[in-house]
C-alpha cells in the first residue's frame, strides 16, 4: 500500500523515539493492524455497497441491529451498535426521515423510546445484505474458510477481553477514580 509504513518501519520509528523503553511489539502490531483493517474495511464498504444504499457505516449498523433483533429500546440499540445515545439520536432521526426506521414511545415507560425497522427498512436490508456479504467475501478472499473462522475467533477473544475486563482495567489505571468526562475536542469559550 503506498503511503503506509510497514509494521517493521513503524516499530523502528517508535523505538527511535522511546529509546530503551520496553514495548510489546507483537501486541502493538496486532492492535495497529486491527485498527488499520477495521478502517480499511469500513471505508471500502462505505464507498461501495453502502454508498449505493445511501447509508453510512453507523446507519447500517443501527438498521442491522433493529432489523435482526426487532423492536428495541434506544439504549439497547446504542449499546449493541457500539455508539453513544447522542450519536444514535442523530442516526435514528436520519433513518426515520428516510422512512427506514420507526420510533415509538415505550408502552410501559413513556420516558423510553423504541426503534423498529419500517417495511421499507426491512426491504432495504433484504436487498443490501447479500451485496454487503459479497463485499465481506471480497475483503477476506485472501483467507481460507478456516483462516476466516480463526480470525473471527481471535477477534471475538479480543472483544470478550475488553468487555469482561476493560472496566476493571480502567479503574486500575485510574487508581479507582472515575474517568473524567470526554471532551468534544473543542476548547471552552472564554
């Protein structure tokens, strides 16, 4: 890939900057390539099958969650999609305005909202999913079926590690303190 350093070049650059600070290069390479692969795959999907469907990656994931799981509370949709409730609000509004998603008040608790695919959302997903799967095949065609299953298992193990032990690890890193709220990146107005 032009414009990208090899993992060995990156390792040398990091070592030159940190000197003798010990690092676990195998794990660094695994996480760096996990990130690079996820970004490359996401970009490929957004520029191919999802562009034709006029969906972002996040909109597809939200639609996927309610399509596969049926009507769900917004907080559950956000959790399953791996996004914040605030992000879900904007994505759900867009999908709703396109007639792909329906938002209803929870029958037992009026403070909660439910999301469900509309018939048009159901049709779109039924049309897009085979195209999406064809691209899943494309991006993994350098792997055998067994290698693809091994990769899926390895990635699942990474996810389980973070989901089961991540909160404990974050508290450990912060000496038991709660993390500060995230900043948007904007500086406070003076």
